[in-house]
């Protein structure tokens, strides 16, 4: 039976082009008079002709024209799950979703947790998306670990990258894109989508952790996730959370290698 986190996002449909989980609407649209939500845009041109387009500022607003990313990859079947705060934002995200239909299709399939015909469930490791900043960020974090995984498994780098994509997932505490994080801890704790994410971790993932079937790495947002460090749970805090390294010399990268070096392909 799918967890409510998954069913909520499978049922989600945008309203007037705005992606906002129905249960989150009242809180976010009324928070500070709606000041944590960016003005809505309906096309790439509408975005780039705006008078403040790409102006450097302390932008703490959610970009609800973008498909949310409450998770990446197959969160029910992953062997390693990374926990983060919320997806970032740059103008490339707006361009990609409005102008590259294939990217938006992948984002929506991921949102529905529908991986039929997909070789890369963790889609930001798909080399076909190497042009996107999401690939550059995730691949940059994981490239050295993929290289070491390939060496240990006697595979090519490409084979190891695809294997990792099939066994890795990430869950965001808050699913909406922003340049900088706009929520206080108090508001964050009451956001329905955040409550769903926490419950999924607590009720589904921690059972697997206890049976030594899953590794959790809290990369960012440790205070919000409220998980204790322990066997198969690694928590980044302070400077480690800022850097969020996943190379083989990091605790997270080493944990990925321990979990996956001898795992079998699906």
C-alpha cells in the first residue's frame, strides 16, 4: 500500500498553473501576506522580460510555477536515502520546464513515482540531462563516489552511475523551489507536506534502517528532520551540512560505498 506521501503527490494537479499541494495552500498563501510566494509566471518569456529578472537579492520566495520536488528517485526501493531541506532555484529551472518538454515529463513522472521504462529513476544522474544544473549539482557531489563504486564493482563509470541512480533516492523536507529558504522552524513543522515527508521517514524508512536494509544520510536540514545519529543514519551538521560532501572521503560517500559496493543490480 503506497504511503500517504506518495499518494498525495500522485493525486496532485496544478491549479491555474501553480503547483501547491492542496493542504499547503492556506498556510503558504497567507504567510506574511503571501510574501513567501513569488509572483506567478506562465511562460519563459514572461519570466525573463520581468523588470527584476535575475536581479541578485535575498530572494526567499517559493517558485510555484515549477514542478515540486518532494523526492527524487524511487523512495520505496532505494538502498540509500539522502535527506535535504528544499530544492534550489535558478532561472535555468524556469527555462527548462517551459521550454524543454522532456525535462518536465521526467519531473512529473518522478512526482508520481512512475519509473516505467526509466533507466535512471534518480533522474538528475541521467547523462541525457547533463545540460541541467540539477545534473551538475548531483553529479558533482557523487562523481568520485561513482568512480570508486565502478572500481569496486568492476564496472564502467557509466554502468556504476546508472546502478547508483537505481538505488539512490532523496527526500526534501519542503518540496518547493526557492533561492534561499524562507520558512521558520515553527512554520516548517506545521506544513502538511513536511509532516508527510517526516512520517514517511519515521514509519517506512526507519524500519528498514533497523533491519540493516537502508542507509539514511541527512545532508541538510538536520534540525527539521529530527533524526538521531546511529547505525546506518549519518547526520551532517554545521559546516558539514553547508558543504554536504558525498565523495569517498566523506562520511556520506563512504556509507554509500559500504551499502552498494556488493549490492546486486535490480
